[in-house]
C-alpha cells in the first residue's frame, strides 16, 4: 500500500492538494497503477475535497463519489513545469499565451503546476512582481514564480530579500545573453550569487556568452545571412559551453548552488557533468525542444516554418538532443522544463529580413509530458518512476494526480477534474499561487565547505612575513 501523497508531512501538500475548502468533491480513481518517484503499485486512490485520503486496494465508496476507472492505466502526480514564460514582454512584443491559455494547454497535457519567470519592470523587482501578480489573476491551476535579476544596486539587493522572505520566491535567474536588454556582466553575476547564497535562494543562469553572440550576429549579417539559420550560426554551442563553465566556476567560487536552465548542447552538458563529478552542487535542466528536435528546420526555405524553431540557446544540430537524453537518463541532468514562450506567426514575422528581430521562444507546455514519455520511457531510457521524478517531483514534492497512457485522459487538479474527454473544465481565477521557501537541500553542508575553503586559503592563519 502506498502512503497517501498529500499527507501533513509534505509542506507543499497542504496548499497543493488542499484548494479544498472552496468546494466539495469526492473522486475515486479505481484499479490504476499508482506511480510516484520511487515506486509503483496497483491501487485505488480516494480523493476528498482536494486531499488524497487513501491509496489502497478495493476502496468501497458511496453513490456520491465520482468513480474514474483507471484499469490498465497509470495514475501519476500532475506534472510540474519548472520553466515557462506566460504573458512575458520580450523583444518588442508579448508572448501570445497568457496565464489562462498557457495553463489550459498545460492541463490538457497533464501538467498541473508551472513556475514562471517574473521579469523586473525597469530593473524594479517589486514593480515586476506586482505586474506578474496581475497577469496571473486569471490562473486556472497552481503556479509559482522565479525572478530575473537584470541590474544591480542596493534597492535590488534589498528587494531580493523581500521576495524570498515575503513573496515566496526562492530562485533568481541571471541572463548571460540578450546584450542590451536582459544581459548582465560577471560583476553583477557575482553580486547576485552572493546575495542568493545569503538568502538560501537558488541561482539560475541562462548560459550563453552574450558579447560573443552579439559579435556572431554581426558576422552573419555581414555575410548576408539574414534568415532564421543565422540565429543558429551566430550562437554556436561553444558559446553556451563557455558561459555554462564560467557560471559554474563563479558559483563554485562563491560556494552557492547553481541551476542551469535550458541546457541545449553537449558543450554545456559536459560542463555540468564535470562539475557534478567534482562534487559541486549544479542542477541541469534540459527542455523538451532540446531533447527531441534538431536544428534542420532552421534552414527551411519557408520563413514561418523556420522562425517557429527560433529560441535561445538555439535548438542544436543532430546529436546534441540524443546526448541530452542520455544525460537525463544517467542523472547528469535532473528535470525537464519547456521554456514555453510562444509567439504567433505575425510576431515571428518581426524578424523577416533580420533574424536578430525574430522573437525568441518555442512552445512545449502541452506537449512536455507526452514527449518525455515517448522519447524517454517508451525507448527504455528511463523508468516510469523516473518519469515522475523528472517531470514532476524533482522540482519539489508537491503532488497531485492525473491519468496517462500515451495520452492524457483525465487531469485532476486540487481535487477537481480539470481536463477530460479532450475538454477543459478548469475556470479562470481558480488557480493558486504556491509560495516556495528558501534553503532547499542543495544548501545542506554549505557552511562546512565555506570553512574548508577559508582554511584552504590559509591567509587568515598563515600570513607570510616579507622582508625588503
Ligand atoms: O528563446 C527563449 N529561450 N525565450 C525565452 C527567454 C529565455 O531565455 O528563457
Ligand atoms: Zn512511498
Ligand atoms: Zn533563457
Ligand atoms: Zn526561458
């Protein structure tokens, strides 16, 4: 018998599973194979008012209970997408999926929570946060926030503390690319890492060398390459590898954990592998586009077809995706996001004649669970329990259920059926903001390694006496 997932011991279980009081609902999922991140077993799952109260065999219930037959199917925690951009203002336009349409897609694909990136407003964290609270008002599912840091001063430093202590944000993204807009330099990166460490917040990086990308773009334009293929050619894997290695080394220097978002290349993955092997606390997140696609479409003669595939870091040449899959299956990379950041054809057309103006971003929120299943589980690269870990519980152990076998049939969120028979049943403004506390497990032992580092410097205890 599996233990109930949403018990009092799971901090997030309460808020995640317990949108309970707003309505009464009783659901029995019968006869499915219940899977979590460490085991699987045929069992019934009984959910009352949004709380999973029993996971055992042959649960008997009354007439007032909705019964979902899951015989021959898997019953799994809802997916958590750790990387999305809904209603994001970017490259002169705003992503076409907002907090309702993007979430509708997520629920259709069995994802019941996502973490979106708050972009500061003119560098102000609090103004950015308020703007995203407004954007998210129409939410139909659980969501959380990371926050980008795009400039540095005393106010930003103070506001980071407010975000962690009062607003439930415990992860901050630093962009090493997008020169002239979101990009920051190493000076800021170090300040940011130090601040993250002092707050127990997780530092995240978009790792591409933005100065070199800028140079690469100039080269392509000079060569007369103005189409979407110029995007891939101007920012090759080596620039992702360089920035990943640099961010890892600087995080190691500060002694703070690092999360590398959208790992797209072998070059970046190998930097992460090396760091993890040396014992450094580095997490790598591949995204579905990087795992399952290659860059060939960027050479499609039809601009609209090619522009759909423009994101940063770019989708890579054949071979990179396979290597990223292998890294995911062996634990070098830990969890799968989407970087869902959608623009329609009119928006992508902003870059006709100059690939630098094509809004960067691809979809994935609806497709992620299916694609990871098809690519990783069906091929035997990961187990069904691994699937749950990399698509859901690795971000944190906040657990809900949905039913899946190749295709998502029913999605249950907060104890309510929100997707069934290819139909969305979730309503706007029923979603819930999930606060995330600082000091995750990656911070365990940091103080001890700090002490080791200081003693390795020997400076405070062993100063040389110089004679002149
Ligand atoms: O192309 C991308 N990845 N767009 C979204 C912004 C980001 O860098 O994550
Ligand atoms: Zn268990
Ligand atoms: Zn990014
Ligand atoms: Zn992103």
